[in-house]
């Protein structure tokens, strides 16, 4: 039997850290005099910190020095870290633990594929680290989604061919990355935003264990 690999994004899939990213970016944007909305924050999902700051500056039509740019990225991350320092397992999104536990009982390979540079800390805070056979985060990749590097790296680390991997993502860029990598893409969130995914669910509570079994056997 061919082994399947299950790759999870972190923010918006396992935990809702988008709210913390928004609060941190909002504080930074206010500081430099740029309006920043929740709708704009949606466009930053799955995007690296540097690319996110570039987008905010572009929206505000502002130019800053490289030194200031680096300082602002550091400041944003420190604010974000202050927020996530208070996290616990109550922050896990609905039925994520049920799905992870079921995959473990079925002896499936599980990896994290996230742009977050704080993924390890967050998984430790919410007590989910033990589920993952590999953790690939923003510290290990060069190219942001929709480049598939993070997912291809995760597949390699769990020793599963990309075509036998299933990706859970909440961002369009992440879905596109999974599709480019020839992986099965499952959107978690708004179907109108994630229309390019092979399947879309509002959250894991809509996903039956029978569907998980279908995924396990999908490529076998």
C-alpha cells in the first residue's frame, strides 16, 4: 500500500492566529499612518512577513529605508509574539484534534507546512507538537506560497511523494501552492475565496471520518 501524507498549514487551519497577525499589523500600520482593514489582512494570509509589510506600504503609498523596514518587521513580530505567548489548547480550531488523532490511529504521516516563523512555539503552546512527523516553517524555506517549496519540503521530510500528499489550507496562495505541487488541496474556510481547491470545508467539524478514510485511500 502506498503511504499518504497529510500536510497542514498552521494559521487559520489549526489555530486562529490571523486575529493576532491583524492586531499586530494594525498597530504597526497606525504607527506609520496607513489605514489597514480586515479585508486587507485576508490578503496577507500565507504571505511572508517581508512581503506583507511591502503590501501594506504599497497600499499606503509609502516608501521607507531598508533600516526602518527591518526595524518594523522586528517590531511587528515582537508584538505578535506577545499575543501568542498567552495561547493555550483552547485556541485549537474545531475538530482539528479529532482529525489529527484519527490520522495517527491510522498510522498516517503528518507534517506542518507553514509560512510562520513561530510555528514550533505555537504548536508547543497548544500542545499538538507530538502529532507531527515533520515541521516545515518560515525558517526553512526561501520562497513564499504560491511557490510550493514549503509543501515539497514537508513531503520530502515525511518521505511521501507529492502526488500522495493532501494539504489543508485556508489561503488562496496555499491552495495554489498545493495544486502546483500536484497535491490534493483542501480549503478550510470561505468557499468563494478557496474555489481553486479540490474540496472546501468551513472547518474540520464539517469533515467526516469517512471523508478522511477516502483521503487516506485516494491515491492508493
